[in-house]
């Protein structure tokens, strides 16, 4: 039974003003940064147990971005938090107009299992920076990391300020019945719809970081060898369990054979001929998801890989040639180490295929032709993208990260994250030394003057 006393306590803590001080926000983030450093080996161990991640991959994809985000906020928070002057209008003259960025209040973060440490703490950092209290509900599917997150947070924050609640979907459902001031969710589209429906009960603002079938388009005018190297890294880091991983390739027919050869060479260069023995190749999160991925291979033309062991949660890097577009593999987001390859003859083939799906979270194009990639970028809607690489858009804090349509709503990272968890409150400070009487009743005989004044103002 979930004890809901924490909710009342967090509300009281926020109303007391304890989260408002910029100095205290920075101190809170410094404590978190220090604890991440102190517990680095334990973080590695937890991620190894949950996903078989190497220490290098864990640091790169889970820890480094958190430390970078805290460093940025410590440097910029004072500037970001200052009232922003806005140019006033002649209609309100004389006045001083500005924006105040204020915290929403009590915030809920529901995080996923694929990057269980980073995707729980990155929105936490933004929410603390904005001056909110936070409850984190991490995924039950990554139990070792979730338990460690709870321990770390409990050691550095009072639960009236930041609290971690462990549990399954029933616990999440209970939490969603409460009246939060903001909800932040990272996960699947189906669960995102449940979150949005729950938030609508109280008209709670919500950010949904979801996913989708991210296309990767490869033009004939490209460096095939370098393209293969960057593709294999982006697709198979975390065993493909990444919301912005390339989901499928759309390859110009004339280079398809050469690309496949290079992809295979690059897989074996990165992980060896027997990837199950590689220290650098992660595992699927659980047996259920392993079985789901294996079932996607049914009746497909496997040209490389396909080896699996459900008990060990292992599926090797797998390449599929000309997949059945009506199959589960191509109707649903893969979220695993399976790479379907579809050939195209002309640009119309590309658009016809992409338009068949919902708007993706990411889109990738490999081409030396600016006309080619600009045409696609301008005609396809997606969350964010990269030309001639994969996934690196996530690493630039100056770029807001988020989806569009079914791939999500709202964007964060850096200043965008601070603003996401802040309400921008507009204020107009009106001067008293001048007062134009036209706006006051009675209005008889004033319409002509009003129209003349508005034409002047516009």
C-alpha cells in the first residue's frame, strides 16, 4: 500500500519557499554531482547487472551527460533565472514589461529502463534547477539501478524535497491519481497515452519523451565505410534499446550490397565474430523483450546474425534484407539489435515509405548532397536529426531534445530543460504619469478615434 503522506509534505515544503533560492538549487546539484562521482563503481555494477553495459558505455551514455548538465547549470543558472525584460508596446505605454520564471511546484518524473540512471536523473536536474520538488518513479525492469538511485537520492535529499518511489505499474497508476503541478514521462507511446489521459484529469502540464520508427536514409553520394561505422555504433549501442537509434535503413539500390558488406565488417570489428562473448555488447533488458524481438524475425530474410539465447537475454546484431512491411518488425518500433534494410530507386520511394509511419523522434541522412538532405529535412516532420552521423543530437545541450506528434511533446536539455520546468509569468508594470482616457466608458463617439489609434499602433 502506497503511503501518500509524502505528497502533502512536498507541497508544504514547496510552499515554504525552501526550493526558491538559486544558491540552494546549485548546492543541491553539487551534492548530486558529488554523489554520482562517489558511487561511480556502484553505478557501473548496477548497469552491468541490469543491461550488461561496459563501464565505457555506462560512463558515456549514463554518467557523462549528467555531470555535463550539472556543470552547465552551475555556470548559467543565475543568468537564466533573472527576470527577462520584454519590449513594451505603445498600447501599454508607459510600462515596463518582463517575464518571471517561476517553478511549477511538485513534479513527478516517471523514467524508463533503457538508460535507467541517466533518464531518471537528467529531468531531475532540470526540475531542481527550476526550483521544484521532485518525486521519481524509476522502472521496475532495471531493479539494480533503480534501487541504487533510491539510495543515492535518500542520502543527499530530504524526501520532502526529492523522493524516489519504487514499484510496478500499479504504483505508477496510484501516483498518477494525485494532482501534480508537472509530469515528465520517458517511455513507450502506449504508456505515454495513459500518462496524458491521467494528466488531463487535472489539466496538468506534461512532457512525453517517446519514440517511433526512426528512418535512416543513405544516399549513393556517401562514404560507405564511414557510414557503416557510424551506423553500427548508433544502432547497437545499448543493444539497440535507444529511443533515437536508427530503426530501419532506406538505402540507394546501387550501394546496398557494398553497404551490407561494410556493416558486417564493422559489427565484427566492434564486437567480434561471436558477439555473445564480447565485453562491450549489452543484453536485452529481460526475457520477455528478448522473446518479443526474436518473434520479429519470423519469416524475414536474415542476412546476418539472428543468434539468440532467451535465458541469457541475448540477441546478436542482426541484419534483415527487404523486410515485409506488414510484419511486426516494420509496423512497430523495434527497440533492439535488429536492422532492416530497404532499398530505394528514387526520392518518391523514400517519402512514400516514411509517410506511412507516425512522425519519428529522430531522422538520419547520410549524403554529401545538400540538395538531397535539405529536400528531405524540409518535407519530413520529426523530433530532431543528424546529417552524416547518428544519435549525436542528444549530446548538445544547446539543442532542445524532444519529439513531435506520437514521438512526444515538450523538449529539454540545458536551458530548454530549465524553461520546461518553469512557468514563464508575464508582468506589465504600468506607469501612472500618463493615462489615455479613450479606453474608458462611456464609448459614444470614440470608435473613430479608436480605429485611428490602432492603425497608428500597428
